[in-house]
C-alpha cells in the first residue's frame, strides 16, 4: 500500500508487461471523506514525456492501478499524479516517481519450458507462508499419535498373550499400525525439510534487512586512492588513435585483426557514438561488429572509461561539455606514470589525484542580493554505468545506490548556496531527485569538511548522478569544492524474490 502523502519511488514493472502488477494507493487523505470516489483520476507521464490518464479501480479508500503494455513500453523514470475533480474543486497528490525496468523484447515464437528455478521459487514462496504455530501444533499431534500407537502396541501384546486365536486379527492391527508409523515417519521427514527451508528463508531475509540498514559497500567520489584523467574529442578520423597505458586504440572504417596491445574501434555515424564505442572498448565490452581486440587488451589492464557529454571536473580543472571520456585508474595507490595521448583532435587532462569536485557557480550574475543569479549547468558526478560493486578493479557490475552525504571541502566565498541532484541513463532526459539542499559555511578556508546529510530516492542500476548549484552571490567565478559519499546496494541483497 503506497502512502500518497509522502514522496516515493515505485517500480511499475518491466518493459512490455501488461496488467501483470496491481499497484495500490491509499487515497483516503485525498478524498478527505468529502468527495466521492468517482471524482478520482490518475495522470501518468511516461519516461518519454507523454502524459495521459490511466485506468484505475477504487474500493474502500484504495485506488488500484494495473499498468498496461502502453504504460510499460518505455524504459526509464516517469511520474504519476492522482487527482480529485469535483465540480470546480481540483486536488492533486504528491508526484510519485515511477520506474520501468528494461526487459527482453517480445516476439519469441514458442516460449521455452519454465526452468526448475521457477518451480523452486514457487516452493520456497509456499514454505515462507507456513505458520510456525501450525507446524508446532502438527508436531504435538504427531507426538500424541506416537503415544497412542505405543499404547496400542502394548494392548496388542496383551491380547496375543491372552489368546492365540486372535493372532490373525492382531496381525491385521499390526499392519495398520505399521502403515501409521510409516505415514508418521514420512510426515516427520517432510516437517524437517520444511523447517530447513524456513531457516534458509530467514537467513536470506535477515541479510536483506541488514543490507538496507548497513549497506555492505560505501564509496566516495572523488577519492584520492586512484588517479583519474579525461579526454574530450572535437573530431575523429580514420587512422587516428588513442594510447592509454600499454594499449593503442585505432579508429578504422573496417575491422581487421589487431596485434598484441592493439584494439581497432569502428567509426560510428556520429562523434558521440564513436566516443561511446571507445569507452566500451576500454572496458572490454564484447561487440564483434564494432570492436576488434588484440591479445592482452580486453579490458584495458590499467583503466576504465565512461562517456559523458556534461561538464565535470578533475580537481581544480573544469572539463567543458562535449564528447568526453571520464577515465578512472583500476589500481589503487599506484605511482607509475600512466600514458594518455591521441592523434585525434582532442583535449587531454593527464592522470592526477583529485580530492574533490569543483563546481563553478557560472549562473551567478550582478544584481543586488543575487537577484539575477540562477542555477549553473549540470556537472557529471558519477557517469552512466560507473557505480559498480567492488570498485573499478573488479568485474564492473553496475548496481543501485544512493548519495547519503555531501562534504563541503572549500568555498571561494560565504554566499548562500543550494545544490540539486539529478539522475539520467542517457544524458538526454534528466530527473531531479533532490532539490535545494543548503550548502555553505561561515568560512572560505581550505579543509572545511562540513558534512551535509542527504535523503533521496535510491538511484537505479546503470544511472548516472549529476549536480546543479546556485547561490545569492554575484561572481560567476565563485566555486565550491565538494565530495560525495554513497551506499551501494547489490541486486542479490536488494529484495526478497520469495516474498
């Protein structure tokens, strides 16, 4: 049951699902016992921006929406708003963030046989619903039956001693008793198995709860344990290359068979897509139609790289918007020089250690009290797909996360400042998840380390994180140096598939 008086994020299904889920909203606060249920309607805005009313049903203060294939056709973040329209009265609920997750496309001619895991999940789901009190009562009943059988055996023994003529009858009774004992034995084995399954379910659910209370991994961006660099491309021609560490990436119009420490990247239809493909080649993504790897190059042994088109910073250096690679060193505490060169038309910022992200308040403008100052551009904090379990030196599995702490390291002035957080999985559509968090201190000294606690919806796996800031200052050269700490939530410990 979803409380519409609070800001929430709801997963409404996977792409292409049709009336598979029923999502319930408590609308009693919206009706206020003053308006009829017929005055309710819901407006859904899909991730592609299309907004329209959706079909709902109402009963006992609960509005139920079953998303159709139209509602789940677009992957991404959307919004739902529930309204009351009664005469000239119009009331609206808080906007609810909705998420449609990706899924395989439809069109399979014959569905395969369901895997054994699905059967196992159904069995585990049934076992999870067992009432421990009922099991306890069942065990007491078994114990009573065993006592009764014991008494019956004693009675039978007495009858055998009393008369030999009743042997045949007693033999029949013994057969019946034997069957009852076998049934009881089987029931005890079944009960033992159920208790073991229940124990495993409790272990899993305990792990899930602990992960939500105390996430198993926390990271900070940026940090100084590994170096970072950038390269922004203006144009790429056939034959141009990029040298990153020991590997040379050459842009070609036709793939061949590269030698050791060489990779060929097929030039795409746009500069953006070519830069994205280079990032994939550095991370070792397998794409035989567009990338050819030589020996020892998949992935790059020294670095990972992620595409971004937004402004970002490496310490004091601000990298303007463009088709850029956000490059992160895999190793920690390394000091060996790491080459980064290119024959393409590009701008390179060499590998360095950066302890903070510098946001330049370029939206500031002259005017009394900052009346003309506005928010600055979006800065990339965490590129799309860059939040992975185990760090950049691991297997690069993206995961969900949330930003729970912002640290103000330094500021150029003591003006009032505010920070907004946005997420995106394509850098075309952005969704704001936190608005106007106050940032500031009464000093512009270095090493302030003012911590600001954050609360916002969990960011889905694969989404990038972006910031925008504004102030009441008037200098377009003013800046803030910030660090961001975030929790990671692995899929295996994010939800209970048996619940």
